[in-house]
C-alpha cells in the first residue's frame, strides 16, 4: 500500500523550495510558502518533531517579512517624493506588465511586472511634477508653458522617485531573503537535528 505521508513530505519540500525562490522573486510569497511547507511537513510527521510553537515562531517571521516588504518599498518611495497615487498606479502597472508578458516562458511575468511597475511610477511622477510646476507658474503669474528647465526638473523628480522605489524594493527583498533563510534554518533544526 502507498504511504500517503511520503507524498506530503515531497509537497512540503516543494513548498519550501518555492518559498526560497519566492524570497528572491517578487511574485511568489516566499516566507508564506516556507511556512505552509513547514506546516505540511509537521502534519505529515504527526507534529512529532515540529510543534505548534515552532509554527507560531515561523508565522511571526512570515508576518515580519510581509510587513518589511510593504514598509521598506513604501518608505523608499515616499522618501524620494513619490505620491500615494503614483505608488498605487505602480502596483497596477506591475500587475498589467506581469499579465502582458506572461506568455514569455518563466521570466516574462517577472520582467513584465518590473517594467510595468517602474514605468507606471515614472510616468505618474513625471505627470505630477508637470502639474506642480504648471500650478507654480500660474501662482507666479508667469506663462504656463513649461520651459526646457522645467522638463528636466520633472524628469529628475520622476527618476528620483523610481530610484527610491527600486532601492526600497531591493532592501525589502534582502530582508525577506534573510528572514526566509532564518525560517529554513529553524525548520531544518527542528526537523532533522
């Protein structure tokens, strides 16, 4: 007779592997997959080696990783001057880019998400800078036609916002990867040592 627990162990290892990959790839929820893999492994083992306390610690690390991901990306964007609307449109642009390039095997979704997100943020911030400089010109009773220096300033503001977003995203990815490695270490310690 086929032992069903072996199938669950394989599933748990697959989830944990995808979790480690997800810590480096923004589309997959890395720590959540590691936690789910650990839960499946513990269940298949009858919670003999990995108990609820370990699962609770891993759940807390998962929430910390998720919060760091959102917080650091958001703070990086806000520190560089990006507006709320721009960040929201950036998320939508990432989703749209992921969908549009999903037909390219393996990397299309990831590249599409990155291009869509960064492009949407840059365009929104450029437009926001244009509106702000036009409003300033109206307030100063100058002609509303933007000069070459305004265009360069608008481009610089949009580029600063994108750099802040990318910097925050990379910092969040590093934190998520470190937390994922911690989770993997805790799993290995509890399961095999």
